[in-house]
């Protein structure tokens, strides 16, 4: 199977997953008790005004007709109005999504780099003190929810040893920065404002670490186990017997096949960071999409909830597709043998 046909096949399945997710979200939103039109206008609105809004929202139409209008609007980026912010949901997404994406990218970079590094170190010094320490820390962080780590980091570095900004958003109040892309670090680089860049990175460290530690520990364990398993393969024994330095064997011949399981889980971990960010953003008062989503759930803002869930689903689908492509590049047998 060629790369193009493999990509088209995976893309087709991804589109089906998104359609199924959109249908599920739509049905859940319609099953939730309450009249969306009445909820939008409030309990004191006249009944004729509510009825007019029902007609505009197609709530009097059959369910499949409602879904058609809803999915048509979603494709165009029209998710309706938010009951919480009183403005178009798409406008809210454009405001809050860059903040969460920036946080998740930072957490993903920390998670991937440190996870691979600790896994390699653990494999190189297997069953020694360093390896034992890494494994024990891994068990602790895998078992600890992200929001608990967030509270711990907030107490340590925000109260007892305040060397990093723990709450207060993405920038300190004393720093002004013109918004161009919505990504503070990118905007700071574009404007050459390195003071704002340093401050933005300082604000990112604690919430990113809270998100990254669990996935980092899991990826370190998987990398270590995979490398130890591959160390027993015949080709490694042959290279070692021929006098190839251990460092060369590890970096050139052992690392690439060993990271395939890690890359597979890495993409899913990266996508799950958006879900884990819900409570972490609340702890650090981070003005992101996940915090916006959980506040919308508390206020039963159905339009905002549907948009946030669909956005999260799109992230998972895209990350799965990227992981499939990266893994097929690392191991062509997966692509060639795909049915």
C-alpha cells in the first residue's frame, strides 16, 4: 500500500469519527432537559419571542432536520451564541483556544523530551539506583491526577517558595503586548519583546509541568521497557560482538525501533492534555478553552459545550492521524501491511 493510499484511508476513517462525534454531541444536547430557546432568552421573555427564536433555531422541525442545520452551521464555524458570554461561540473559541494550545504545546514538549530522556537513562542504567529512582517517581506521577499536581505546584512555588508566577493569567499586569496571533509567545517574538517572552514562558512553566508529569512518567516507562526488550535482539548482540561502541548502538541502531511504542502513546497523550487541562486551568486561573468549557458546563451553555467537545474531538482525530503517519515512517512494515 502506497503512502498516499494509506493516508487517504486513515483520513476517511477520521472523517467518519468526526461525523459520529458530531451526531453524539447533537443528540446529547437535545436530550438534556430544558428548552434551548427559553434558556437563551431567560425566564421572563414573552412566549411569542421565545416561539420566534424556536423557529429561527429550527427546534420545531424533526430531529434529523435540526441536525442538518446544526452540522451545516458547525462546518461554517457558526455554533450559535453563548449564554455565558452573550456573543458568538466562534468568537469565544478564537479568543480562548490559542491560550490552551500554547499551554498544551509547552506541556507536550516537556512531556516528550523528558519522557524520552528519562526512559533512555533508565534503560542504560537498568536496575541501578538511577533507574530505580526514575521508576519510583514514574509510579507516583502516573497515579497522581494532574489537578493534584497543579495544587501541589501552586502551594510550593506560589506560596512557600514564590519564584515563579502561579496565578494571574498569561502575562504580568505590568507588561503590555499587542495581540497579533493570540499566542503570547509568538506575538512577543514577532514584536521583539523579549521581556514579554520571558514573562510568558515563566507563566507557562507551572501549569505545563502539572499537565506533563503524568504523561512524561508513562512515556519514560514505555521507552525504557522497549529499549530493554530490543537490547536482547540478535542484531544488537551482533553489533556489540563486532566492537561497535555501546553509545553508537544505543543512538543509531536501538533508539529508532524502540521509540515506536512511545510515539504511538505520545500522540494520544498530547491530545489528552486538552482534557486534563480543564481542572489545571481552573487551579491556575488560566484563561484558556478548557476553563471556558468547564464554566460552560456549569452554566448549561449547550452551544459552547458542543463547540468545545467538537474541537477536542478534532484534536484527537488529527493527532491520531499524525501518529499513524509518524509510526509508518519509523516502521514501513506498518504502512505496507495495512489492510
